[in-house]
């Protein structure tokens, strides 16, 4: 059953393209229009059928759209939403796919204060890949993946329900929380692992990589992610990320202390505690997250 007549996606890369493919697979809209900055990406998106129509102009893309999804780099989201709101129809809903929520939501709500007939609901579909680009988009990317939808005192409840239903229709497991709660959870389970992976990959001398086996490859897989995208995420959530790093640093140092002292029992306990938490993911069938 179609929830929307027209959905516009601004930023059709891996996430935006996967949203487009999923919408079409699930018949969630009559029409999907993509808004692009580069002609090359536009052609790729049309070729892989991620959108029905494509344009390089926000005005034409969001015109008459019931739902506008902004899947661009984090730092650009508030300004793009503000620009889209100028041309959005009365009652249109705007959401995003940004990995940082408190900064985005507060910026957008301030920027949309004068657009009282346009409703914004923040979203973060927690799915992705170390690969970037619409050519890697997948219609099943959001199947059983967590998706956080944010709620604030300014959130329109009817729009919140529609956005929640939308992500649910794409197969995502939706959780509603405040932007601050989102950032607190995500900096630990998403942002911190990326910092650790980037740091590990960056610290190993190039000459030693010839000996790297599956352990190193698995641990550093996400370090192949887009550096500019992750720089945006880190810098717009730097306070929470600093807290996450301190938690990691404490556990790491305490374990290293046990190792340096030759304390077998404590070392095993640290490893057992970590293993038991990691095994929960396997038991819950969340290996792909």
C-alpha cells in the first residue's frame, strides 16, 4: 500500500539510493524523484533504477512531494532542508538520514521556525557499508536494521507516525527517542568503532600490511568508509565522541595493566567480559550491524 504519492530524495548515494530502491520494492510511493549535485551520480542513479526521475534543482525535485528525505553529508543537512522548505508544499514532511541528531535537529527546528506548515522529523537508519556511492545501493539494506526516529517538543505527532510507518514499511526496526538519547547511544555503538578502526588502520606501518589476515581485515573493515562523511559525523558530535573514547580508554588501559603485570586471571576476565557482550550480537542475529 502506497503511503505517499511523491517522495523526493536529496543526496542519492549509498543510503539515498538504497532508500529509493526500497521504496520502489515495497511500493511505498507512486513516484521517487532524486535531487543531485553531479550529473555523473544522476546518470548512475537512473541506470540502477534508484529513482524514477532525476533533477539537479531542489525546487523541481521537492515540488509537490509529500515526503522529502535528505541523505546528504551531515554538515550540509540543515541548510539543504532550509532550502527545500522554501519550495515544499503545505503539509510536506521532511526527514533526514544523518548519523548525528542533536546538532541536526536543533539546527533544523530553528531554521524551519517560519515554515509552520512544513513538518520535520529526524531519522537515522542504522544501516550502511564501507562502500560509498549509489552503485552500491541495495533494496534490502534496511531489512531488520535499527532506525532511530527522533521526537522533541516541537515534533508534529501525525508526521512522527507517518515517518515511523515509512521506515517500518522498508523493513527497519524503528525506535523513537530524543536527539540527545540517540547521540548518547550511537556514539558508543557506531562512532567509537569507526574511530578505533581508523586509528588501528592508520597506526600500522604500510610494510606490515602484506601480512594482514582476516582478523585485521575484519577489525578495520569500516576504516574503508568515506573519510569526509565520517569527519562530518565526528565533528558534529565531538563532545559525545570524547566521552566514548574515555570509556574505551579506561577499559583498554585496565586490560593492558593486567597484561603488563602478567596477571593471567584478570586478563582472562577482561577478555571473557568482552566476549560475552560480543556473543550477544550473534545470539540476536545481528551480525550484519
